[in-house]
C-alpha cells in the first residue's frame, strides 16, 4: 500500500472516531438533560403525582407544667398512660397555699367589717346632723325671743320702769343667744363635713374590699393549681418528675399527645403548580413497614418554610446559588387506622394532582 493510501485510510479512521466521539458526547449530554428534566419533573416528565420524603406526622403535643412552686406529693399516672380531660395527674404540697387562702379570707372579712362600720358611721353622722339642725333652730328661736325681750326692756328703761342695769343684763343675754346661733351653725357645718368625710372614705373602703376579694381569688387559684389536671383527652409522654421532687412554675412535668394528628409535607416549590386543597393523598410510614394511609390536602402554607426561620436567608450577595424552596402542605388523615400513627414519624407522601391538571386543561 502506498503512502497516500495509508494517509487516506488514517484520515477516514480519524473522521469515524470524531463522528463517534461527537455522537457519544451528544448522547451523554442528551441523557444528562433528560436526567435533569426527570429529576425536576419538568416536561416531558411532568407527573400527575407529586411525591416527597420530606414529610412527618404532626400532633398538638402539649407540655404539662405547673403554675406554682412546691414539692410533688403524689404522682397518679405512669409513662405513656392514656388519660381523660380533668383527670388528676399530680399533686403539689398545698399547705402554704391553703393558709394563704385562709389569710386572704380573713383580710376580706376585715375589709367588709370596715365597710359595714363606715355605713354605721354614716347613719350616725346623719343623725348628728339632724340633732344639730334642731339645735340650730332652737338657738335661732331663743335668739329671736332674746331680741324681742331686749326691745321691751329698752322701752321700759326709756319710760323709767326698769333700771339701766337690767337693760345691760338683757343686752348681754341677747348677745349670748346670738353667739349660740353662730355656734350651732358651726357645729352643724362640722357635722356635715364629718358626713362628707365618711362618704369619701366609703369609696376607699369599697376599693379595699374589691382588692381583698381579688387577693382571695388569686390565692384560691394558686391552691387549685396545686392539682395538675389533664387539659384534654390523650396519651402522656414520659413522666419527668417523681414524688418528693421540688418543682417551680414552668417546670416540664410531662407531655400530652391528643388523638388528633395530621401530616406536614414539605414540597418543593416546583411541585406546587397544581397542588390544591382537597386533592387526594396517599402516604406510607417508615415505622409501620410501609403501611399505606389515605388523606387529602387540607391547607397550604402562606409562605415558604425559610420565611418562618429565626434567621431569614439573605441572598443579596455575589455568590448566589438558586435553591428550590420548600412549601409546607398540611394533609388531613382520613384513614381509619390512623390510631397507629405517632407525631414525629417519617412518611413518604404522594399527592394525586390529576384532578387539578384536568381542571387546568378545561
């Protein structure tokens, strides 16, 4: 074979390799694009079912804590025990709080007695006013009589029937009677001021009674709070204290899990286009060997989960990387076997959006 033929064969072989490389690279690129489209559930791989493993069972877990401090005298329940609303769970030593109720009750009785005494003082002051009014009228009558007597004496002195000494005595007596009128008026005014003082003091005494009544009610509330009562039906968690332990207000004693539960599924924002309240949902539970449960979309969060975090993300930087946000979706459980679920369990959720897609096409 000549050298030219060898070079031609070499070029043909290189061209074939180049074509194969281009085809292989294009195929790999196409596969990569298809994988990305499938991973993001973009057309043509858009599915009627939106699924996620980022989902958990939730419940209204209530932490039971006392409102008063003291030593635990009785623990009437066990770990994980079912309880009913109003059932006595624990008791705190109530001796101090019982005495505070007695003390507050005595204070209230004392304030009520002071108020009743004020009422009696008012009646007495009103009686004194009536007596002083009568005394004033009597003093005025006596002064009028003295004035008339003085005029007669002066007339008799003028015609010589009486002496000047008798006239002076009559004048002194009349002046004394007039002074008695002024004194009676002053005494009446003092008694009226005493009545006003009694009336003003009544408002203060009534406020004291109200304050004492409130103190008694607060003491009774503290006494009632020495009994730890189940606020609703449910199942207890672990008991964190034992008899004889000292607890303060806010100490976590145990937790109560009611029977009502739901599922929170954190869906990617790219999955939310056709998710609507009312869509059917199915989910499996890892802890129950993949047992399947049914439900329906109940609510959709008004914001992405990142908006509720303590520290909001700040994307005003030069190194921005777009990350798909998660939108929490609340799912109502409709299965009859929901009693086996427990808050915190991990689940895999599938939301059927076929009805929503049909609605969009229409």
